[in-house]
C-alpha cells in the first residue's frame, strides 16, 4: 500500500465538529508537510468530514459502545482499531498524535502501540481544544489513577495494549508524552505556558456571508442536554425555556431556528414553533456565515464562537446561569469569566 516511509505523520482523533475545525487548522498551519490522517469516533462528525482535505480519513468505532460481536468484543475492538489506524498512518519516522483527552482506553493504547506498529522512532502527543471544557484543569482522583493500572493488565494477553499511566490533569497535559496543548484564541485556560500554542480563529466569516430577509428578524436557539446531563432540574429547564421564549417575544422575533445537540435527543430547549436546523457543516461555520439577530442558549461553547464571528449588532445571550448546577464555585466563576471575556451576555448573573 505504501511505497515509502513518511518522514512525519500527524494523526487526529476527533469527537466533535469543534475538534474537527481545530484539527484542520493545525494541519494547515502547524503540521504542514506531514501526512495528515483523520480518525473520528463519534458518528455525528461524519456529515462534516471532507475526505479530500486529508491524506487518509476513517471512522473508528468506540470500543465501549460498538464492541465486536461475540466474547470479549470490547477487547477485540481495541486491537482491531489499532490495526485499522496503523494501516491509515503507514510507515513513518515521526508520529504526532492529537486528541482532546488521553485518559481513555479508546485513545491511550495508541500512544505505545502505534509507534511500534508504524516503525516510528519518535512520538509526541498533542492536545486538541474542546471548547468550554478546556478552560480548566481536571485533576485525576485516586480512583481514576488506580483504574489506569487495571487497564494495563490487558497487555498480559495482548502485548500491544500497554496503557500509558500518568497523573495530574486527566486530559494528559502534565504527562511526559505531551509536548503541546492547543488552545482557542480569546478563552482563558490553566495550562502551562511553555506547552500552549494559541490557534488562529477556527472560523473566519466568508466574503459570501448570507444576507437576511428584509424586515424579518431571525434568532437561533442552541440546544444542549440539561436535565439529561445533570445540569438542571426539569422545572428549572422549563423555566429557562420560558425565559428564552419571553425574551424573543419582547424583541419581536418570530422566525426562530433551533440547532439540536447530538447528545440531546429530547431537544430539551425546543418549542414546537422553533424550526429545526440540520447541518452538513460545523455549527461554528454556520454561525460565521448565516445572519441572525440573536443567538441564544445556556452553556454551549457555540455561544462563544457566535460572539467571536457574528457582527456586533447580533445579540448573543446565555440564559439560566442562576439555575445551573456547577461542580464547584470555582468552576462557575471560571466559566462566567470565559463567557464575559468573549463578550457573551449572561442572564441571571449579577
């Protein structure tokens, strides 16, 4: 299949449109000249992948959710995924593995298995940004660290499944295998300065930006799982839905669109009159090129990008922050700072 050995291969594991946009930017600006290999492991990303942008690209089943049939299906899927990705990467001298997180068996085993499978003499792991999640560190508790060593036991029956245990931040930012952390411009973070690289804007508005209908005001409501994700009680979710609808009525906006979140099949914030938006591109690209008078939501990272790419007159508002369950007061304050720094208006926050 391969006539020669690649000097450098950049491999990207992505699970969201935002990570996909980041991978494209890195491939174009920071990994230029390398063989570019994309692997996505969430089906919702499939629609936005442009195969011509990559030297190789493939969907990879997540072992926990899509095990192979029969006994030990999850274990066999892990081994099968290593073979699949090794074929995409091919022989190489240097391998750069990009992922938003490395504390997961579906990705971590590649750190040791893939360089051996591809003959790489050097491997570096690099962290992709993951929206609002990336503004703070998530230290590994003792239980999670012990679980890493349990995963290492797989090598007793499959030597290539040698889990790379580490401590500190769960995404791997403190681990010895990580040499670079990509961050989104304009968002605060807690990562060490000597490792961080600020990406250029992930999306720039097109010169062919659409124009709205004369005299018609439009709004986009961005959905996300709230009750389903444990962020709100059902009654609080209903109150926030009513607050958003009341604000739209006050503004005289009657043409309302709704972008559902792939992890929110119940479409918790949607009302019957909201028109569902179906996209074959990243939401961030859609926001940069589609005119809305207002973009509304709760805690979605898309609000940050809407503020960065939309005209100044577009209202970008996050509702319900007085009702959200945050993990800690520190998390709440960090997220408030991130949204305010970007310029998103926060309803319900003093």
